[in-house]
């Protein structure tokens, strides 16, 4: 069958050309789960949920520790219902807000697990389904309470049904909920296959959160092509050197903060021990990756890095191959343009807001008509990112519409300052942010994580003055142990504002 005609998760996994005997899911310490076994597990889960009275589009939260059982559960639920993977470390207040705003119909947790989700669900009278992971085969599980009605038909979703819900990062405002349709997620998978040539020989080392669209997309991308997902448990960056040599993946995905942590561990071992030759690429998304980090990682792993620009509302916007420094690549989405505040193009090479539309753009936030009116203009989604397109057709990000610092009427891009700070050889990480000023309204400040403890504020300011106009140079530089970031790796600038204003 033509893969582009596969428009549901069920289609991808049951009507694709996966080898039934090929490993679908692996995990260190477990026997692999084949595609034949995975399909059987999906049907058992699907019939079980149907027998409990759940129907298409019902939203089922999956709240488990990372590992093969969570991967199999998420995908299994997605074949017929809406799977909502959530961070198991949330507190009761956070779970309550999500359960109510997302309309959660049931939660899936591990049996006897101590999670605030159990208490929250009980208080809200939301059904709790307990999962018992198999201890020998990766991705196999059983459910409690048990249902044994074998006559129950499996429930499979239609292309327009909701497959998952994703929360926006909430770096500048309250997080919003984005419903993904089965069709949209499948379009994303087809596009990634064309760009990255995924195939049944690929082995993905899965070390990213399941509750982000990057995690969900990566998981489905490899399974749709008949490859193997290597699911880690309790992953920490120090595990990476051993994992990459023992599991021999062909790729992995991460955000810049994760890549930097992995690089720190790779620098502790001889280069030849981690150059397995198995990696054909390393993927990065979410935020700026300094050139020196990218180059060092590529050299140590003997591979190339692929950079993708996307967001929760549109997970694939541009693709930076062939790589151009400072750019986020060539547009991969059907339609993209730069506009000014009135929706008019400012001209070639001029900065403006990036607006997009196409099959991989979401249809609107969940139950948020006012936010949707603001987010779309004449059918175009306003990304909130500022940027321009150069003469070669490459897209450059210069900042966020809501993250511009208004210093006495001068609009300053925090992203530009971040980039220059991170280019300093003695700085490991940095984040610019606004602080209140009685005369200018806002002033520029920055947090800096030192790579060399000897570097001083004066040295950094001198470095910046050689590369930025003086009014963009931070008035204060605060040295910290780590930059506050959300789970997707994006800087939380409001934390700096609150702490240092």
C-alpha cells in the first residue's frame, strides 16, 4: 500500500510493510518485542478499553515511568483513542488542572505506583486503570481490573479523530492544549520519512520524554517504518557512552541541553570508544545549538547533526540540511512567509513574524476561541517567532514577538543576545531576560553558566561590546549554576525577571 495513504496509527502499524518477526521494541535487560507480538498487544489493549466502555476520541492519560511498557501503552491507546502522555512527576495541583482542562476520561498508571495522579483522579472520580509491565519481554503488559470479554470488537480511530493532546511550552504564558488529529500526525510521519529516509534497518535510541510531541513523533516515526525503538529506563547522560556502544543505534533525538550534557560525558572517555560507526545522524530541536557544541559532538560520534525547527503547533517547519550556521534551515512546511504587524510582507531579507499554514499545522487550541482568534490571521498561523529569509532561501530566527525587551522604546531580541553569549568560549550556557527599570521601562540582564570559573563579568561585557551595539549589552550579568528551562529545554526568562528585578 502507498504509505502516504496510511492516515491513522492503526493503518501505519497494521497495513504497513513491517516484518512481523523484526524487533519493534527493545530495552536493556529485556527480550525484544516483535511486530507480531506488538500487534497482538495492541489488539488486547484496544479490546480491553472498549469493553470498559471507552470510545473513539476519549482522552486517556498515560502516567508511567519511561520505558518499554510506556512506549507500547501510548501507541496502543493511539490506535483507537486519544493518548495523553503526562509527566509522572507532576504534583496534585498540576494533575488537577490538566485533568479538568483536557477532559481526561481515565488514567493509566503502574500498579502500586506512588503518584499524585492516583489521588487526583480519585478526588475527581476519574477511572484508574493499573498496568503491570512484563519483567521479561519489552513492551508487554497486563491491565487491572481484568476484562475477559473476547467477543468485544477492537475500536479503531478515523483520520479526523484526536490521537493525542500536547501542551504548549508555556515559556511566556499559561500553557494551552493542542489536539492532534490522526491524519496530522501521520502527515508528519510521512514527511519525516522523506526528509530523513527512515527505514526498517533504523534503530532509535530513545532518551527523550514521552510527553512531548518530539517524543511521540520519534516513537511513531521508527515504528511506522518497521525499525526498532530502544527504550531506556531512568536515563541519565552518564549512561550514554555505554548505551551507544552496546545498542548500536542509527540515530537519536534530543534538545540542545541534553546534547550538551551527553557531550560532557563523551569528553570523559576516549574518542575511539564511542565511534561505533552505527549512527547515521543525530537530531536536535527546540532551541539554538552553538556551533562548537555541534561540531564537537559530530566529531566524537563520527556522524552529522540534523536540526529541525518546529513547535507544538507545527512540529516540522524547517530542516537545516545542508547545514547553514545560524539558520534553522529551509522551509519544509507547505507555506511560510514573513509579515509585519499588519500582515504585510516587509520585503526580501527583512525581519518580521513567521506565519505558516499547511497540513502539519494544528487546527486550533482546545476550547480556546479567543486564543485561536489571536493565533490565526486569514488562515495563517502566527508562530510568534521573529525572523527573515536570506537570499539562499534559509530561514533565520531572530527572537520572539513576546520576548522582545522594550528598553526606552528600543526593541531588543533576547535570542540575539543568547547567541552571542553562548559563542564565548568560556561560557557553557546563557539566557538574556528583561528586568524592570524606572526610566527605561525595561533593561537587559543575563544569566551565565561559566565553563571556565576564571572568566569575569568585565571580560564578558567587553566581549559583548565588540559584537553588539552598546544598548543591547546586559546591564547586569548574574552567574548561576544552571539556566532555568522547561522540560523541552526552552529557557524560562520570566524566572530571571522575577528573581533579579
